[in-house]
C-alpha cells in the first residue's frame, strides 16, 4: 500500500499517452524530482479513457488532486513548483470539471482498474481485489458452479458475435478429453477499435485472471493469448504480468494450493485480419497459414491440435473476475433483457471526447455520442457513426435513438462488433467510406472462397469508379447483386459480412451514390476527382499561408493581394483549406 | 545472402530451440526476420531445413502474413496508419507529406536505407488520429510540423 503522506505523480503511459508525448513528460518529472531531491513517488499508469486529454498526469497530494490534461514537458516545472511544493493545484492546467464528470455517466466494470493502477504492478492489482475471484472460484466453487454463475450473468462474447459465454464454456467443459486449451483472442483487427489494446496495456492481470477462472471451469491446463503484432506495448506488459503471476503462484501447478494447474503463453500474430476468426486463429497458432475452416466441428469439440478449445475475447474475459466477485445478479442488473452488463466503446473520428468509454448496454447511441462523448468536434454536423468495422455499417442521424444492444444494432444493418465507434461529420463521403472498407476486406480476404476473393475485388472496382466520377447507371444494382452472393457463399464471417458497409450506406445514403453517378458530384465535397478548390475573393487577405503549405505550388499571389489557385496544378489535398484561418478557400464541384 | 557468422549461429540456436515444438514456424520466421530484417530465399531454405518442413510450406506461411518481408528494409520502419479513424482525419495527406519529405513512395525504402515507409490498417490509437508508428514508438495528432519534428528524431 501507499504511504499517504507522500505526494504521488502518476503519468498516463498507455499507447495513447505515449503517442501524445507521455514519455518526455515522465522524463521531465523525473529530472525535476531528482535535481531537487524531492521525496515524491513517480508512477505510470495505463489508459484512463480520456485519450482526448493525453498526456494526462494525476498529482495526488494531501492538499488536493488534479488530473492535468494536455501536459507538455514545459508545464512540468510549474506543476512541481505549485502543486508539489506549495500545495496549490494549477487550475488552468486541470482537466475541465465537465470532462471529469463525464466519467460518472459511465459504468466501469471492465475498465475498473484502467488508469487507476500501475499495469506493471501485481501488488496494485491485488490491492484492488485482484486474484480474489480466482481464489473464490478455486476454493468455494465447483467448475459447474462457475459456469452456472457466468451463464446466469447473461454475459455475451464481446468479440463481435455475442455468443453467451457461459453456454460456450458449458460446451467445452462437456467435451471429452483430458487435454483442453483456453485461448484469449487479442487480435483486435477492426480498424478504429482499441478497447482490447487499452485493457491489455492498462490492466493485463484482469484478463489473465479471467482466463484462469475460465480454464478451471472447462478443465483446460494450457492457454494462449494471441496478440496482434502491432501492439508491442500490450505484449510487453502481458509478459511482465505473466511472469509476476507465475512468481506469486497464480500460474503453474497447484494454484493457490488447489489441484488446478495452468500454463500460459503469448503468441504474437504476424499481421492478418482474418486470424481474428477463431478457426483461422487456431490454424495460425499451429504454425500454418491462417485460413478459416468450416464449422462444425466447433473448437469446443475439435480445436487447437484437434483438442477441445475455448476462445474468448479480451473484454469478455476482463468481465469474469468482477462477475465472480459481485455475482451474476449484480452484473445482470445492468443492460437490457437480452444484452446484459456493460460494453466498452472506442470513440474516435470527429468526436470531441475521443477515447474509451464503458456504458451499460441499452444506452442510446445519441447519449453515447452526444452526452458521454460530448458531440461532434470542430463545429460540424453529425452525419453517421460507423459501428462494427469492416463487418458493420454506418448508422445515420435518424437512428441515433437506437439503444446499444446486440439486437437493436443488428436491426439497423450494422453490427455491435467489437466496439469501435467512428463518428463522421458532413465532410465525410459515405461512398468513399464504403470504398475504404471494401479495400480493406479485399486486401484481407484469405482467398479461400471464390466470392469473397473475387467478389470483393469487383465491388471495390465498382466503388472506385463511382468515387472517381465514372460510375455507371447499373452500378448500384450490380453492387447489390454482388453483396448478396458474397454474403451467401462465403465460409467465414469476413466474407459473409464484407458487403455490410456497402449495404448500409446504400440503405441510408443512397442519394450520395446517385449524385456521384448521375451528376458526378460528391455531396460531401470529399472525393478528389469531383471537386476543385477556389479562393473566395471577399475573404482572402493575401496572407500567403496557403502558398506556403501547398505541396504542388498551385497557389500564387503577392502578399496582401488576392491569391489564385491553378486548377491544373492543384492535387486537391485540401491542406490549404485546413490551414486558412479566414475560411477563404472553398471546396466546389468540379462538374 | 548473409555472410555474417554470428547471425548464422543465432539462427541455428533459434532453429534448435523450436525444432521439436509444434507451431514453431511462425515464431522462428519472426525471430529470423528480427535478426536479418527480412526473409531472403536463403534464410527460408535454412528454416525449412532446420525445422524439417518443405520449403514450399515455409514460403506459403511467410507470404500469407503481412509482417514478413522479402527484401531489405531501412534502419527505421515507419507505419503510417490508414485505419478508419485516421482515414477520416486526413491520413492520406500525412502519408503524402512523409513520402514527399523522404522522397520515397509508400511500401518502399529510401535510397540511403534509413527509412521504410509502410501503410498499415489501425495502430489502435484511433483517438489521436492521424497516427504513425516509427519502429515501436507511436506518434499521434499529426500535422505537417509534427511530421517534420518526428522524422528529425531519427
Ligand atoms: C473476420 C473475423 C475477424 C474477427 N476478429 C476478431 C478479433 O479481432 N477479436 C475477437 O475477439 N474476435 C474476433 N472475431 C470473432 C471470433 O471468431 C470469436 O467469435 C471470438 O473471439 C469469440 O470470443 P467471444 O465469445 O468472447 O466474443 C472475428 C471473427 C471474424 C469472422
Ligand atoms: S485508425 Fe489509425 S490508429 Fe486506429
């Protein structure tokens, strides 16, 4: 435990904190502390979810506590002088009260420790009730009782499909054989999603504890965590956590004095989205090409090396210790009838409070985006929210009152998916977004099913010609036909859901497709081939910023005189629009 | 082709470590690439030999995963994110700016072998989009000035 009288300085060093420059801030604090010989504790923590305020620094002193946001190395001296030495918080650096209050609109079960404890300290995890659920399960509950508790909690898999976790464990436990495997799926491939990364970086022990409890329940003695290669920090922290758990006897033989033994290994992915699919993941752990296979048999019967295997997602597992400690009833008290508990969402895109939030299931999309997420950044209008990544879809403003639960989201044509929510404003072209996702799935198709391999390529080609202004009258029909066939004839979820981004945008934003094809106009004024840039005479003061930023030397004009853009030279990157403070450059239709 | 004895010895050790382990091919390829920076034909043959599998199997697995490379890479690898959040936050321009500054197209390596510029799909820091990763350091909230500053670090 901490000694209360000492001041603690805690720097947020999840990937987001580091990406915002957290390591430099940490180093500067260290210098200040060392050079002045201060008796304070400098610590690091993971992601608090307020990524939009990174670098976040918490100073905990008897005089007051401040989460400081957007901390730069230059601010460090003042924080040390004023808060640490004089005992006053520095009000102008504090995270605004309103933003801090937004945490109370959340229900943090999975994220209970994220940003609260040091991810590299098993002691801090233990002092927050860590590994108590494991002890409870091993000492007071039979495997059947554990499964029953999880079943009654109503927990459904957070990896995307939403299969009831307790039922899945039941299958694996009934499967015959004395050698079984338990796999944690940390492949998180959906672009725009980062829940699993944050959990692993901020609270790795909760996932390990969830795996241990699950393995005890189904009778597995060997586990793997399959982590994608793009997450080096998560891998590093998991390695530390596994070693610590081994040293304390939570991994190994006779765990907490019981007959249960468990070995755990990390497998690093090698870059293939399809390996998130469970049968492909198994094939990849076996050292093969990560190609999905037909189910049944399900992994619970015939999985890794032909043995019964259970696979769960990171977030699913992080829920487990909480449910065992607090009980199924407490968990099921959150959420809706069919979707119990909470869901973590990764808010990104054009949203003000981008980051991680955890809310009770059943909250409306509107509340998640406009209340918890504080609405659209940059003074723009909400247009759509993308849910479920390449398997999901774009939900329009008219459906913002849809509650977030599996069934309601499915009805919109999108899917809940793993929890990535990319918010889009009116500057984003929906046809381009469909093209973006088809490009992704087309790249990531493993090639096994013909329709997935070739069909997605054809769809991509059609979308590419539409955004370039070369679309054909029949193209929409063609897209719909291809979408149907690909969905029906693909073996795995990748192909089956690949058409979703196209189908949802066609359903809700058909006018955008039509205007691209019929009028060669992009309503969002985003598609490069269909727009040009023009200087608005009355607004331009001739400051020269656009001339400086233009990579193509397309803007000319003397200082303090009207500038002009040479359309032939212009590469339509839009950097001048972003740079102009006077709003003097407009995107206009080219045709 | 590698002439360095030390690396060959290390590869030998890796191969003997995984020789009798199931599922060893991918970790071996990852470690071999860590050693040499990429997988040459010669290395893939050695891996096949060392693990007792057919060269076609090694090649089949290696080419399936985007992590593996078959030509030499620069000293630093820049991964420019083109995930959804970065895409809607101007990733295309950031990559363009980097490509212009480095004088190299995405997917290629600079003539002085200092940087390889790659496009990837989501680095998991979407709330700080647009994002790039240089080796294992992630940088977010990029604009032209910050790109310049970051490249200057290396
Ligand atoms: C193409 C594809 C990609 C997937 N990617 C992931 C992933 O990155 N992470 C994940 O947990 N599940 C992913 N899944 C779902 C898994 O197959 C599996 O259903 C899940 O890991 C089961 O865990 P859960 O029951 O806890 O959700 C993917 C499925 C498909 C079809
Ligand atoms: S989309 Fe770029 S980090 Fe996720």
